[in-house]
C-alpha cells in the first residue's frame, strides 16, 4: 500500500469512530460548552428559534409522560413505558425530520410520535389495548410503535432502500434501545444499510438498562457507537440529556443521509428515570443513589436555564408553553376517559389480507369464549 493510500485509509477509519466523549453543546449547569473548532463546526448550536420550538415540545413531552402514568394508575391505560428523562432524545428524533421523512419508533417512543404531530389520543389507544395502532402510519410517515425488539430496524432499512431506488428525497430515523443492540436484527439492519448505502440514521437511546439487565451485561464495546465502524459507517455519541446536542448530532446525520452519504449510528447516553413500565419495580435491580446521580442531568432543567439566561425564554413564553402542555394532557384525559366499544373480531381482521386457517380458528375460539361470558 502506498503511503498516501495508507494515510487516506487511516483518515477514513478515524472518521467513522465516535468522539472520545459524548458530544455536548450545553452542559448540566445550562451553560454552552466551549468545544474545539472541529466539533463546533461539525455540530453547530441550533438557532434560538429551533431551541425554543424544541423546548416547547420537551415540556409537553414531560407532561405527557406524567399524565400517562396517572392514567395507568386510574386503570384507563393498560401499560405505559415512560420516557421520563429521555425527552430530549424523543423530541430531537422527530424534529430532525422533514415532512417526507420516516420515523420508526419503539414502544418507549410515544413522545417522539406525538412530536411528529400525531394525535395524542390516537397514539395512546395502542397502550389502552384498543388497537394495534391508533394512527395511520402512511399518513404520518411514522411506523407503528414496535414491541418486538429491533424488528423495526429492518423495516426502516427496507423503507430507506426503497426510497433510494425510487429516487425519493427521504431519510429514515430508526429508533431502538441499548438492549435491542444485542439482537440479530440490529446486526442485519446495520450491515444491509451500510452495504447498500441507504439513507437511514440508527438512533440508539442508551438508557443503561434493558428492563433489569444493565448495559455492562449487554456489551463490553468501548461504546455502542463504536460498533458502527465494524459495519463501515460512522458512529457518534451524544449526551442524550442535552437537547441542543441531540438536535445537532441527529441533524448532521440526517443531512449526511439526505446528501447521499449513507447511514450513521448515533448513540445517546441517557437514563430511564422510572421503571421499565408500570409492571416493573426498578428498586429490585438498581439503587436510589444511582437514580439520584442522574436527576441533576435532567434535560428540561438545563434547557430552561440556558434559554432563560439567554433571555430567549421569558416568563410569558414559559407560561404559554405550560398552557400548551396542559391542553395536551387534558386532551389525553378526555380521550382515554371516554367509553370505547371495540369489536374483538378486529384483532384478527387486519393481520393478513386473507386470514390464515390458524387465525380463523383463534377468532372462533375467542367468539366462543365471549359468548359464554357470565355463564
Ligand atoms: C425480540 C424480543 N425479545 C424480548 C422482548 C422482551 N423485552 C421487552 S422490552 C425489553 C428490554 C429492551 O431494552 P432496551 O432495548 O434497552 O429498551 P428500553 O426498554 O430500555 O427502552 C425486553 C427484553 C421483546 N419485546 N422482544
Ligand atoms: Mg434500555
């Protein structure tokens, strides 16, 4: 290998590696970080308007998480995987996309789906147990919230590949958790995306746990973002509680994909502040002291401090943002407190265009069981 080829190859390898520490634009005290020139050029601070728009969604996202928790306790929803503490990731994942782009969320990404302007009640009916999905994925370009881990990543790559073949200008953001990165589907999706150079951004919210399994039992790689180079795509890591940082890093990756630069793997370092779902008791596998360490890193607190100090966020603006969030919470309460009548047959109707014999059998069993209810 000639020395210039060797240098070029070393440069392109280095470009695929993530930053030595997670990218951060605003620190935990709400102060802008003085980054080196290269990082600052690659990840510019979003404009005050963009930050205000995102902060508005952040406040609503937190309110939605709190409201959903209350609705579960009141028996109005079956289950809620909260993204409390992860709202910066949620908001940024939706706001980095244009109208023609696609989002592939998981069960924990309700706030991301709502931030893409899907009706809040339509989003929640899945978690009430009424429907497989209450919104139309094609209308909103938001796939259904996936519970089988990492399966959505393959679907996302398929959509991105199709968009590329059709010459469409759309980018796909595919979300998953740290635990999902151990799935075979994760590997297949990243490998296919890199080999076929498709416009997709893989966005891993590393919230440190897969239910009770800590990250240390999931991976011993230097970071999840380091996995990217093994597939031949760039990886980046970002402080997932820094809204400005996540917006900038995801924005850069989305633009790269749009410009024909191929896929990127972005890992956000964050923390699941509450239990996995209401059916889990996190005190059984982690200490209060560990949770307390993350409390001061709250994405809302630092964004509020930064915007207030910059005199962008005024008391009136804060009050208006709070009112918006209350309106969304009231919409959720009204929608989920209303009586709903569901047809049990619908469970089977839309699985395949032609029902399979097994589905027909299961539907008949359910009908029989229901007809004997109360006997
Ligand atoms: C294929 C598959 N295996 C197992 C499960 C059960 N399960 C549901 S959530 C979860 C943990 C996932 O953790 P992570 O990917 O880190 O996401 P988080 O819940 O932390 O957002 C597991 C194992 C599942 N839903 N799908
Ligand atoms: Mg996790």
